[in-house]
C-alpha cells in the first residue's frame, strides 16, 4: 500500500526541480535516455561483430565498419554523456539548494511568535528540514534520473537475455526481488535513525561550539571547563557512532547475503549458456553477450532497487521540509487589520499567561493602562513577570486569557508586522551582531541603515558615539573577533565591545525608532553602573517626550521620573501611581525603594547624590584587540 504522503512529496520535489532549472531538467532527461540505451547498443554491436568474424563468412567491409562505428559511438555516449550529466546535475543542485533554502527560511521568518522557537522538538524539525531541504530534492532528482537510466538498461539487457536464454533472465529476476524488499526496509531505517539522532547531534554541536566560541572562552578557561565539555561532546558523538554502526552492520549483513545470491544466480546462468553453445544451440556471440549482459543486468537491477530505496529515503526526508513549510504559530489571521496610529491608550485587561499548559501561571489577571504620550514604568523583583508583559505587548506571545487593547482593538487582531513598525524597543537580552558598528545600530531601522547622520545621532544619544569614533575604522569597524573587518582580503581582526557599551548600542537601535508610537525599554541599563543608568533614563525621558513609553526595571531610582508606576508582584499588579504617591501610601514599592536607596547613603546615614557623568568614559574590550579611551577616568563604581 502506498503511503498517502508519497504523491505529495514527489510532486513537491518535482516542482522544486522544475522551478530550479526547467531547461536543464529536460536536457538531463534526454541524456538519461541515451545513457540508458548506449550500453545495450554497445553490447549488441559487439555480439554482431563477433558473430560476423567467427562465422567464417566474409561480408562487405562496410558492415564491419558500421558495426565498429556503432560500438565506438555507444561507448562515446556512455563516457562523455556521464561527465556532461554530472556537470549539469551539479549546477542544478546549486539552484535547487538556493530555492529550497530561500523558501525554508522565508517560512521561518514568517512565524511571528516565539512559542515554536522555544521548543526543542521544533529545533529538531528545523535541523531535519535543513538537511532535507539541502539534499533531498536533488537526491530525489538524481535518484529518478539514475532509476530511469537503470530501468532502460535493465529492460534492454533483459530483452537480450531473454533472446539468448530465458532461464538466465528468470534467475536474475528471482535474485532481484528480495533485494527490493530489503532496500525499502533499510531506507526507512536510515531515515528513522536520522530523526532519532537529531537531538543528540544538536547537543554534540552545542558542546563542540562552546569550546571555540569567544563568548564562552573566558569561563571555560577560568573554571577549567574545556575538558568537561570535550568529554560531553565525545560522549554524544560516541552515541551517534554506536547507533550508526549498528545500522551499518545490519546493512552489511543484508547486502552480503543478497550479493552472494546474485553471484550464484549469475554463475548458474553462465553455465546454462555455455552448455547451450557447447551443444550447438547458440553462437560464440551468445557467450560474449551473456558475459557482458549478466554483470551489467545484475548491476542495473541492483541500481534500480537501490535507487528506489534512495528515492524512498529522499521522499521520507522531504516530509520534514513539508512539515516546516506547513507550520504556523496558530495566530488568528482571519480579520487581521493593520495597526493604526496610537491615539488614546493601550490597555491590559485581566491578562493571564503561562508558557505551557502544564506550567505555572506567569501572569495572573494583570490590568493596567498606558495613556497616550505618557511614560509608564513596570517595576518589581526579577521573575515578577515584567518581561513577559513586554513580549505580550509586542505580539511575540498571545495571552492565555484576557485582552491587550491598542486603542480598543485587540493586539491579537492586528497584523504583527504593522504593529512592530509602530514600536521602538530594546530588550533585556539584546543581540550582539557580528556586524560593523554602523550595521549593529542600523538594524534597528533597516530603512535608515545607510543614513550615517541618523545613526550617529542615535549613538550620541545612547552615549556610545565617542567610543565608536575611536575604533580603528570608526563606524565601519567589525564588532566581532570571528570575522574580518573589511572582507576576506584584510586579515585585520575586529573589536569586541564591553558589556555596557553593547547595551548602549542596543539602546541606539531603539533610538533610531524614537519617532514611533510606542517605545519599550526592557531593563535597558541593567549592565550599566548607577550613574550611567540614570543618564540613559534621563536621555530617554527627554528625547522621548511626546511619545508613549513603557519602561521596565527592577532598579527603582531609574524610573522615578515616570508619569505612572505599575508594581508587579508574582504576576499581579499590586500597586499603581506616581513615585510620590507610592512613597506616601507605603507598601511594596516604598519598601523596595528605601531598601535600594540605603545602598547610596553615606556613613552617617544621609542620602548621597548620584552624579551624572558625561558619556566620555568608554572602555572597549579587554584583550589585545581592544581600544582604551584616554579621556575622563572611569567611575569608581564600575
């Protein structure tokens, strides 16, 4: 019984192959027909030549010349044709890989939420789909071509064998039947093993990458972790090899048995034909062609069976690619509308959320408002649910219960791309891209990534412009130790920024979008010292005046200038009000504020001032490729 998914998978692979290179596909098909017929033609020409010469009858030279030319032409097609087809297949494979990769990553980038990307099983499927997308369609095309070529050869030589000895032909057919069943089963085993080993291979890659990543190099050397992760890498790799070896041994046993049966059938067939010729029931040409046809027929039968197996394996692998292409993040796309300009407020209305049905609630009925053109601060201890609120507001997750309203319209009904175009944002776990300083800021708004003036303004506001200017190539400096600064021709290493400077770069990305409806700052200064943190919030407060802002922090001194403060405790809103109101009414906010303020009191218990420093103290990196500023001294608290 044929798997219901086989026709769909085959149609997908054929469609991709045709889209990649239709002309090449037609040419390869024609060449395959010629390549399949040429060995049969050369064998027949050889038989006729031998029969002509051994008969003792002298024929016209023209006949011998034509037979010799035919034999030579058939051999020429076989050798030259294979090289030409191999070249065309390589070109076709490159085009096919480009199309498949483009479609696959286009699909991944179309997933608007984060739920799937935080599941290990989804990452296993991505890895399987990447492998299938890179090789399976081309593998299937090559398999189909080889199958067609082998089938033509098989039909031709079986016809020859039937004409010479029906018994010999039946013997080879009997030897091919069990091979077909065995190869089909082995193909399923290979695909099943690939899927089973995907989590192990991902872990092995993770452990191996840790041992050469610059980001991990410090801790691995300080804590002596190199051998620890090397041993884990070795253990995962050994587990992969053990499973692969078991399958290899099973394949070897099956193939040895099948090959022995095929050789026995061939030997018996040769004996039958030799006996017929000895009894004058055949010609010397029959022996010549049977010696040629038997191994070629057996090889063609084996190739046909094997290509059926390879094709079956490729079809099963394409199923992983189709799974990813059919994936969606279960967003209610029906009725989606473009996010309008914010004119009134954003409302969280009894919002509940948890990251899985079997996981605890992160938010427990959160309700608060973000009025237009005002700043609202979310404060609370780590784990209170602040960052989750930010992700929900950006449409990266959907509330489990409750509503988030953008001027009265549920965020879940808004087109995610249009919503995010109206938001400027800096995450607590911001990215550090292996790109130039210009691009690291410019990715915050791709439409202005080549506008150096705007990027410098954003960097200046974020307090990192001076540091970038002092880099070896200024804004063109590569901020990475893994890639060259100006291309492969220049082996000058890049530069690694300090953690605080990377945080300012991330802030500069957001400031490129400071003209948006909503600015979200999720712990934008957690890696900075208190003075620098105060300065960052002062800049955002002044530069973002007239823009709706949501500030997230667990350091309360940084958000005291906000219009409204929302205190989040254990996934609930426990207090709301201004800084002065919350201090006056007491409660958790006042308790936390006084607790943190105690750290800034002098020896006599009087509150100390927090000096605001200028953004001139910049230290870039700490290694041989770092650049130290020679301006103001560093703050004592750094």
